[in-house]
């Protein structure tokens, strides 16, 4: 009886049977190789991967999901993909999940809780094996969506103290307090806080900043808070308002480095000496912050590592393992540079 020929898709796609024949392996072994199974020898795995590469084989994720009840997808929701903070975090996530053969399906929320809920609803249609969410403040509807399928979820950038939740990040409140203590230590008395894009993390930094000033016995800071999207241009514009509304201001904490960069550039244009006339600090330590003139004082946040650790924690949960800690505080670093 003649041997059966490997099945070829009617659309011309290479099939798993063709890969198996080329590798001298069973179709079960090929399937296991592309599911990342540890039950294959390194030699057999290499033969299968080489055969698949030579044939141009692309695994059918839909079929694999049906067979294994796993989609090999992870849903990731971030506020923005133009903000370097989240670009760095996404790079860390991808570094871990790609090694585990997981595919990221991503959506942006534009800092809007209702948009987050809408986007999550759409991503859940892809039956992800787990979810990575930015922050800990979510609408009840968002939390209900996650409860229904009992999906593993890890919250990023902040620390969630709710029992049964998992999070990787740092204390935004303490980050703001660190800037306040730095200003106090330098002897500044008339201090301000300027913020835009008033998401929960920004508000937490402001709360910590106020608390630390109060603990030091100083008056409440001058505050300028606007809902506009953060940018360098907005930082320059807001500095003009600060100087008009509070001409005796001595030091200003801008809620992020973009705003602080704009303020620095505006000071240069106006001939305002920094820090002799006005001290400036930001938050996040973006790559340009150590190269501004003067170099910007700021809080460095471990964004890439937050992405890596969050993805690793989610992998544990998706594999049925209990993470070593439900909350992983990666801390932050205050860089007191020339601008303050």
C-alpha cells in the first residue's frame, strides 16, 4: 500500500504534516515544539525548527488553541505608545513573553478609564491566557470583565495592596515625596507643583509631594494642574503661567520630564538662571534628562524592569505557579542634578 502523502492546505500553506516529514518527526512532536513543550530533546527541537524555517511554516494558532485550550496570547493595555515610559515597559514585557512563545495583543487607553474598559472587552474576544494592566485604578466594569473568565492579571507601575491581586511597580506617592524632601534639603521655601494629564499616578506623586512638604513644616505648594496631554511645548507654556501667577516661586516639581524639559528650554529663552533663580525637577529620568543644560534633577523609574518582572509574574500565574510575592516593589532613584 502506497504511503500517504503529507496533506497540503488548499490555500497553499505549508502543513504540520509536511514539517514532520521534513524533520523526520511525528506531527505530535511538531505540535509540542511549537507549544514550547519541554518534553522534546534539544536535537529533535532543532530539527523541527530548522525544517519549519526551510519550508516557511507558520503554526496555526487557532487550531493550537482549540487543541490545548491555550491561545498563547497575552493582552496588554497601556495608556500610550508615544510616551517613552510605556515604550520602555513594553520592551521589557516583550523580552520575556517572546522567549516563552507568547504573542502580545495590545491596546492603548489614552489615559481614559472608559476607553480601557472598551479596549479590554475587545481584547478578551481573542481569549488571552492572561492580562497586563497599567495602574491599579479601574472602573468596576473593567474589574467585572476580568472576573468572569478568572484570568490571571498583573497590574503594572503601581502597587496593589488588595488581597488576591498581583502587581509590580513602585510607590508613586513616595517618588513625589522624594522630590519635596530634596527641595527642602536645598533650602527652597516657595515651592510649586505643576502637572498635566492628570492620571492616578500623577495625582499620587502630587499627594506625596504635598505630604512631605507639610511634614517639613512648609506651606502648601503653589499648584498648577491641567488635564492637557503632556508635552515639551506644554511645559514651556505652563512655566509662563507659573511666573505670572507666582512670581516669587523658587522651585518647581513638574510631574514628568517632558514638562520639565519644556520649562528648562523656556527659562533659557527668557534668560532665567536655573537653579540660581528657579530650581526645576521632573519625574521618570528620560534619556535626554541627563543631557539638558543644566542636567535635569528627576526620579528614575525602572520601567523596563517593571515590564520584565510583570511578564514573569504573569507567566507564573498562567502556568499555575504561585509567584514568590504578590507585590513586587522595584523602587526608584532620585537623581539630584544641576537643575536644582
